[in-house]
């Protein structure tokens, strides 16, 4: 691990997948392993909302509905964030890009900085699991540790194992909002799987495995470098189920 921290990631790594796929859970581990920033656009927006900034005020009702924040707002925020010096050894993007214009803009940013192509890790999870994962999610309000009351509960109910901080239930983790978020993913973000797969930079990971197994798989992929998988595990049944269940 010391070796990995010394090397960093040396590239932009994108974690792609539907809400509840485990992007945040994995991004925390991977960013820590390589000593690089974990850039979550969702966390950035939640911070702006908590600070009640003008941008936060604009984003809040959109997030509360389960829709996507407009591209121009997201892109300005991300362009500024990835220009900071701490991204020099690579970074993990969690929740960005989420639309084709965002992906194209990211390509431009990476090119302008002479980065190579990003590596995209696509988490594949049975659609039926996503609602359970999201309704059961609790997050430490101090350190951001992620729990699940059904599958990864804290030792003491409502308290973080690490720092004892109170656990919160995200406002958009209510079932009626989750349905909208899954529909937004299907309509606007799912096409990125094909976008990146056609560039040969996307690797599918079975997100149904236990979190530590998923982390080990992602580390293996990152250590091996770029790899392509031509037969997506979600190509048939799972992808179709998501479309049918969450299309508006
Ligand atoms: P964001 O915060 O990015 O939410 P999301 O993409 O919907 O993803 P989640 O954070 O819900 O899920 P996750 O995949 O990180 O899962 P997690 O690891 O927590 O975005 C929120 C909102 O902000 C958006 O709706 C939008 O409005 C706005 N926004 C953000 N970025 C934007 C952008 N680029 N453009 C426009 N708008 C944007 O895990 C979930 C649960 O599952 C946890 O309880 C966890 O313990 C459990 N779990 C994780 N892994 C496993 C496993 N392997 N097995 C069993 N359980 C697991």
C-alpha cells in the first residue's frame, strides 16, 4: 500500500454505475489506497447545500426531486476542482460524468492537461438490490463512513464505528425519490457505458460481491492498467430489467 501511495494512480479513474451500485463505498477505499482525491460531485453538492450557498440553493430542489443538476453548473464545479494541485497524481471520480456532454467536457479537460484516457470502472448490480441498498443506507455526519442498516450495520445503532458520529439518512434516499434517480440514470447516464465501452476503456465489475471482494477486484484492475471486457455481465437481463422498471 505504501508503494501505491507513493505512485498514486497516474490517471483519472471514473466509477460508473446506478445509484446504490457502491461507487462511494469503493471510491473511499481506492482513493485512500493510492493517496489521491476522491471527487464525488454528489458530496460537493451536498456540501454547498449544507452551507446554503447560491449554487447550493439552486441544486437542492433538483436533488430533492431526484433529477440531475444542469451540466453547466456541474462542469464549472468539476473543472475548478480537478485544476487543483492535489489531483496531479490522479483522482477518482464518483458520480461524474453523468451525461454525454459531461463526458465530452471531461475528455477536453483531460486532453488539455495531457492526461491519457480515463479508466472507467462500471459497477454492475441487480436492479432489485438498489432500492434496498439506498433505503438502508446511513452515512456518518462526521467522517462520511457509509453503512447499511440491513447488510453493514454499525455496532451501535445510529452511531459511526470510527468516530461515534451520528448517522444520517440522505433526503434523496426515500423510495419515491430513488425511483426518479434510477430513471434519470437510465435515461441520461446509462448511455455512457456504451460511450466508454466503444473507446475500450471500460471494465465491468460485479458489484453484487461483498464490498471487500469488490475492492480487491478494482485494485486488481487498476494495478493491471487498462483492460477491456467485450461481454458486459449486464448486457441482457439486468440492463433490460432496469430499463423496464425505471423508465418514466
Ligand atoms: P450522488 O451522491 O452521486 O448519488 P448517486 O450516484 O445516486 O449514488 P449514490 O451515492 O446514491 O450511490 P453509490 O453508488 O455511491 O452507493 P454507496 O457506495 O453509497 O448524487 C446525488 C445527486 O446529486 C444526484 O441525484 C444529482 O441530483 C446530483 N448530482 C451529483 N452528481 C451529478 C452530476 N455529475 N450531474 C448532475 N447531477 C449530479 O452504497 C449504497 C449502499 O449500498 C450503502 O448502504 C452501502 O453500504 C451498500 N453497499 C455498497 N457496496 C455494497 C456491496 N458490495 N454489497 C452490499 N451492499 C453494498
